[in-house]
């Protein structure tokens, strides 16, 4: 076979050489030790938690080392592409605070190593497809889907590895004349890599998993599909070489593909990047763990966290607890530090399934939000409301001073209140501060019948002075409590319940329910001063 003639026939328009491509994408000029990483989502319109999980790894190891983090769109599967999907990816990453130094943007590309969309890099792939063909390492294959399926059935019956290789590679040794005749007859073809029969193994040092050993590739895997667009395997190797990636971060499901990728890097004479195969995202299903499912689990979609109003900072902090085993320890030691200051390392990553526990994430979210200033909470909450609850956004904007005062209740100090866990839940919790959304949802304590409630609020309002400080206010509450036969000290009631009608806890719960609609609410005196005297009296008078 005249392989050069075959290459010229298959790729008549390819004039560029490998040297031309190397010159077009030179080595990056970066500080010593700087890492170059990327994420490469497919434009399917579905952006999932795994995309963010891997993006945080890439962003951290790039930016902590003064390197480069970029976005590449892996759109080689045209059938799965959804219109507007690239913008969806970019917007989701921006929402969660993941910022790229270069790569695909909504307007096009930004950076010197593009195009950053694989379908636009066809001319680059064809240079190396032609090179491998010239070297006798790639050939056109005309096998139909039906023929390949028949081969797999035969291999299954013979208990052989499935795939196109060796004697099953029916187009390996076609003559140039036969190839030309097939193509001129309109037969579709793909370009396959010519695998070698071997019993050798390969070893790859994974930055997360350590040494991985497996059989060397012997498959005639596809390099170019029938439309001339590469498979992931071929595109990944070429793109990560010419975009000068130092690390490839991807899910563990790609480990089985390593032999093909190592084979290509070695064949093309390029140094392979450091592979980092991350653990699968899991969830508890009864007593056992299982992989998060797009069909079953709404929390796999990043849109879920946006719609639920889980703070991006809480999502980051939760994922960092999955990514590094020492993150929680660091957070305890550095309660006020920005999570970007955490010294993330690949060495501390787990190789077992990462458990996505929404209860834990929401608890982390409470901690994150209670550490924010009132202004930060207001801004994050309002941003969410502008998108998902416009009626509440109007309330926040209508009462700016009251909103900030309300958000400052219980904020600060060594033990700030942890009332807000999500922006969505904040609308419910904060609703009592606005007459337009105020409603009483809890019942008065069972120790307080209707007559007792009426008696208490009559007494309370008769002595109420809005100018009282917290101490003077509480002195009056205790006096009324004692007058009505309730225990001023809860422990006294607990010790001798038969001697009292109830305790001061029941008295203050009546006040909380009347003012806020809930028994679980912040400090009554502070709440009343956020609401103001007019609203406070009106709400209490409804029970007197």
C-alpha cells in the first residue's frame, strides 16, 4: 500500500503540516509550576453538578499556581447539541463564581489557543489524521452498523473482547483501488487507528488515584467519524496538546479509555498531561449508595441549586468538603476566611464515590449566610428574587431600610442566628417583616386558652412603651408573667408544673406568634423595633 497516496486521496485539501500547527500554538509563557486546566462540557443544554465539581478542581489548581483555566466546548456529537447550550454553560459557571481566563464565550472566543469549539477545529484534526494515514497507522473503514453488530454478537458467543481489531477489522487491508471504488460509489467511511496485537500493559500515574495499570490498546478505534469530525478520543489528545493543558480533570468513567489516549500521545510523540480522574457523585438510596441520576435526581442539575436559591458560596463550600478531606478542619480553624484561601490539593481527594448530602449542604448554607453582612445577604437574596420571586423583590425594594434592619437582627457576635438557609426559604422566614406577606401560621401554646391570650395582650399593651430598652421591656414581661401565674423561670415550671399555669416561654411564644406568625422567631424586642410601633401595636391588638 502506498500510504502517502492514500493520505493525499483522503485529505486532498490538507496542506498544513504538523510543524505549522506547532508554530501556531507555541508553548505558553507562564511561571514555573503554573498549571493549565480546562473543562470541556458538551453543549447538551444540561449543566450538572459534576461539571461544577470538576470546574472547581481545574480553577483551583490553575489559579493557585498562577496558571490558566479555560473553557472548551466539546461539540463533536452534533446530534446531542441544543441551541443556546453554550450560553447555558457559561451563565451557569458565572452564576456559581467560576471564571475562565480564556476559551469559548457567548460572543465567540477569547484567547490565543482557539478555536475553543471542537467542530471549528476540523482543519487541525485533519492534519494529524493525514499524518497517521501517511504512516500506515490509520485507514478508512466502510463497515456498516449492522456488520459491527454482527461482529459483536460473534465475539460475545466466543467470549472475546468486543470491538474492531485483528481479524475482525475487515477493512484493514483494502487496496487503494478498492478504497477509491468504495468512496466513489458513495459508501460512508470512518477513519480508524490501526491497533497492534500485544500483550503489553501500560502504567499511568493518576494525580488522584496513583498508579493505574491496564492492557495496552489493541483496538482499531475511530479517529474521524463519517462527517469528518473527530471522536472525543482523537480530539482530546490533539486539543490538550495544542492548548498546552498540564492536567486533564475528568470523571472516573474515562479510565477505561486511557489506553487509547496513551497510544495516541505516544504515537504522535507528545508528552501526555497529568490525568486526574475524579470520583463519581453519589447519593444515599435507603441503606446503599448509588450514582446520581439525571432522570431520578433533580439535585444533579445545577439549575436546581439556582431555583432553590442555595447560595453559590454554600455550594462551593460543600463541594470543597467533598474535594479535600481536610476542608472542614480548615474552616473551623479559619471561620472568617474566604474559601478561596483554602490551599486545595489533588493529593487530598478521595477515590471513592463523593456523597451529595443535601441536608449537609443546607446546613453549610446556614453557616455561610449567617457569616455574611446584612448588605451581602440583601444583595444575594434580591438577586435571586429578581429572577425567581418578583413579588418579594418588590417588597425588598419597597422597604429597603426595614429589610436591612431585619437582616441585622441576631447577626454578628460569636453565635449569630442561623435562620436563613436558602434565598427561597428566606422569602418564607422574612415574610413577617412585611404586612403584604405577613400571616399567622402557628397556633398559640396549648397552655394559653383564648381567655388567657386576650388577658395577656390586654395587660401587655396597657404597659407597652416602644421607647423602653431591652432590659426595661423584659422587666415588664416578667412582671405580667408572674401576675398571671406563669413561672418566670422555666426551670421552676419544669420542676413543679402543677404550681403554675405555664412558664415565661409560653408567654414569649404568644408574643412571637402575634408579631411574626411563628413560635420560632428572632428576639421579640428587636423584631418590634424593626417593625415600628404602629405595626407592632396593630398586630398585638388583633389578639387583645
